[in-house]
């Protein structure tokens, strides 16, 4: 989709995503709306972003994700100069994991 598409046209899909109620429903939604190659590409980019965020080196990321150095570089650029949303999500996920681990210890 072109970058100059009116925002109103894009918003509908994101509103639909916010209506998803479970992980299973989320997986089903994306399987319905995306081609398998699109999903695998997004999943790979997410994994690359997570590994970059965790300070892994390019060679390790390439080995574990099969991503090209060009893909890793693009994702790295996005992490450094993008909106910052992925970093925010990684922080939230880490906090949730820490909280769950602390709850488990208390039991």
C-alpha cells in the first residue's frame, strides 16, 4: 500500500485488530488476512527486532533467524529511527514476564 493512502482507509484494519480477544483469534485473523509468506516475513522481522533489542550481533541473528544482513540492517534502522513502539512493547512483555516469574516464586 502506498504511503500516501489516506489515514482513514488504514485505520479500519487497526481498529479491527484491537477487537481481537485472544491469542488464537489474533493468529486466525492474520492467517485470514495475510499470505503465508507475508506472515513469515513479519514474524522474522519481529524476531530480528527482538534480538537486536537484546543486543545480539548480526551474525548470531543471521544464524538463528535466517534473515539476510540487509533485512537485519533495515530492522535495525527502524528500531533506531522509527516510532519507538516496538521497544515499548518489548519492555511491556519483559515486565509481564518478570511479574509472572515473581508471582510463581511467591506460590
